[in-house]
C-alpha cells in the first residue's frame, strides 16, 4: 500500500510517501521558522496561508523523487488534529479533495499518535515490546503515555500549563535568542557555567506524573530581570541552568513512569526529543531501553503521518469524504489498532 502523508498542524508543511512493503520512500518538509521569527512564535493566519502555498509543490516533489505519479497512490493520510484549526483545514481539505479525485481513501491521523509511532518507522513494530511508556514532548504537548497496544493509550501525566517546548521558546525570547527556542538555548548552554544558577524542578517534590513549566519560566524571568543588562555570559549561564532544570524534570518523571508501569522501554518523540542533553540523561538514568526517532523525524513531518496512516488503513480504517478536524483531540478517544 502506497500512502501519501500530509502534515500541516502548525508551522511546518510535511509531505511523504510510505510504502507498506518498502518503507519510507521519500519526504519533503517546508519549515516556517523564518516566517514567524520576527513575532517570537507562530502566527496562525500566516501559517495557514503558507501551507496553501507549499502543499501542492511539495506533493509534486515527493512523487517525482520517488518516481511515482498520483495514480500510483493507494491512500492519503493527513493530520486531523490536534493543532491550529486553519492549518489543519488546509491539509484536510487538500487530502479529501485529492482522494475524491483519485477515488482512493483519505484518513485523518492524530498528530501525537503519529509522533509516538515515528521512532518505529525504521525499526518495525516487532522490534518493540508492548506495553511501553512514551514521552511526547514538543512545543504544544508534554505527556507521558502508557502504550498497552497501538491505539490503546493511558495518559499517565501531562503538563498542567506550559508544554516543555513552549517554555524553551518563551525563555529564549526573554534572553533575546529568537525563535525556535529549544535549539538556541541548547547551543548557548554548551558554553554556560552549569554551577552558577540552580533553577527549580517543578512538581518533582510531590507524587504524580503531571508536569508544570510555567514556574520554571517565571524563575528564569526573575533571574533575567535581576541581571539586567545581560552579558553574553549571563545568557549562556541562564540557558544552561534552564536546560538542566527542564531536562532533570522530564527525566525524574520518566523514571517514575517506568517504575510505576514496569515497562522495559521508553519511546521519546516530539521536537524536544532532539535535545542531546535529554537523550543522554535518559539513557544514563533510566532502567529501560530508550528509543527515539532520527533527528529529521523528531519535529513535525509527513513521514510519521504516512506511517501511522498505513498502519490504520491496513486494519481497515476508513472515513467518509466530509472534512472534519479537531484542534483539541484526546489520544484516549482513538480506536485501538
């Protein structure tokens, strides 16, 4: 089965072709980072308009790169939620219209389930033992999920306020580092003095697996204000303290989740999973195998949508041609595969 995957939930337009027999054939990604950089975050209207401009040429590109035509497609998978409503509608409308013209099925995919499955694209599901724990950590979400089966999810904990990636972005903005914040803070932290400041590890002094990053962001704000005007070394030292605290918080909660469930594997996915300190700390401190996607599949991409779509389509999942997106969509409402 040859599936075209379409990702348009936020500020990246991702297209990919996945063959259920041959694996991932090709993918293309357009990032809107430069478009939104001056605003310090994603502007929904600008994001939607840019998806409209890029989705057709990117479709032609992945087909050409794979030596395929539209007539070779067996199905289309698209991100139906969660995400920005306007951005989601661009991908959904394009997918449903193209599927109707080709008389093939189009299936809406949950964005976070696709992230969860991304590390499996190059490994195959038989290489991972179920159940396992997944840490989904990005600009919009921070969740710990107990995966009993594909599509059978139990949310163990999630952020009660800012997501981890959002906290990175906001702290980077405080430091004048620009958007997106995660990679910029990580780069500054490499030359920072890790012992100069110690930031709090929110909600780690109490039971439970929920997260909170707004207090950590506020602590960073107060520190920055106390130092003003900032030197370059101040920026590096605050970046280091913030990154260490955020990573420690995630690692502590992951360790608790592994102990609570008895799982032998942790899958980590989402944009923040590309953070090298987080990967190293998880591998060192968890009594479980840590599995993560290649760096090019950590952030939003069409490959994960195509793969998740192929898995569900092969089990007979189908939907009608009505266009239905869900900017808010709990993973617990998904049908098990």
